C-alpha cells in the first residue's frame, strides 16, 4: 500500500479529535429550538476502543526516520519539478542512511513504516464512522460556518466544523466531524468561521464538497447532512451568566 499520509497529517487528525472532545463549550448550554436534541460534536463519534498514537510512542530518532520515509513515498518518481525531484532524492538518501543505522540497532525501518500505514489506515477508518442514533432527528448543534458559495446576498450551502480554522492550510477534520449544511433560506455569513447555532433535521449521509480558497480549492468529505431550518449567531459560553 502506497501511503498518502504525511506523518503530521495523521497526528493532526488525532489532535483534531482531541480538540473536538474539549471544544470550547460549543453546543453546550445555549438556547435552541424547542423539541430539538442538542448535540455536542463528540456525540457524532461512535464509541470505539482507544487507539494509541503509535508514531509519538517511537524514539525521536525513529520518528525522524519515519518522516523521511513518508516524504519519500509521498513523492513517487514521475513528472516532478526539478526542485521536488532534488528533495525526493535527498529524502531517499536519508532513508537509506537511516535504514542502515537503525539496522545496526536491530530496528527494521521498513517494518516501522508498515506499522505506521496500518495505524494511519485505522485512524482514517474511524474518522468515517457515523452515529446512526441521530439520523432523521431534529437537532441543534453549534459550530463554525464555511460557505461553499460566496454571495453577498447569502447562500444555502455550507460546511459546519467544530473548531475555528478547520480545513484552512491543514488537514480537514475527519468526515464524522464535518457536517454538510443545506439551509432552507439563504444566510449571509459576516465572516469566515462565523460561530452559529443550527437547528434542523440530521441525516447520516456522506458527501464530498469542493471548498474554495483564494489560492485554489480542496475536496472535503462530510459524514452528515443537516437540513437547516434556522441559523443563529452563537459565541459559545463566553459572557453567559
């Protein structure tokens, strides 16, 4: 299996999950529409056995060697720019040197890489698991809006994410921590990552949406669809009595 993971990316995934579990009180103690089940983001993650962060358990020398392997394998030979080709060659030299050094210590660098691939694959798999309990339920949840279409008059399609800055110049949260929001009426966000409380009907439904940036776009996967009936500005618990 050719890894498409970067060491920091998988670690960011776990860090993102940890952030979710302590997420700024969003979804807690706010007013919401009567009859809606109030959700916290961690409620969208089905319970599983704890998964240790394998790479961070390695000695620092082995972590650095693994990073070199991931960089090298993440840039396969082919049509690369001269700069990337040189960087790949340098990474390959480091891998060969690290393999020899670790081998003298009785450590198999290739086995470490295979263990990493298995661990990162499991991290990704868990991120796709969804909680079926709320399928078809009327819910309320707080989060941060990312418009999928920038229209001064408002738009009806958004991504809702659990923490400020998600998806911007870093790996997105796992799909079970991204909600594709379809609003019944246009909503004009006043800023990127506007804090809001959404009330609507939740669907367990996978989607992939292109999120546009100034310098390009990125495809983001979501595990839930929320048919929004209301969007209200929300600032978390700050300032509440």
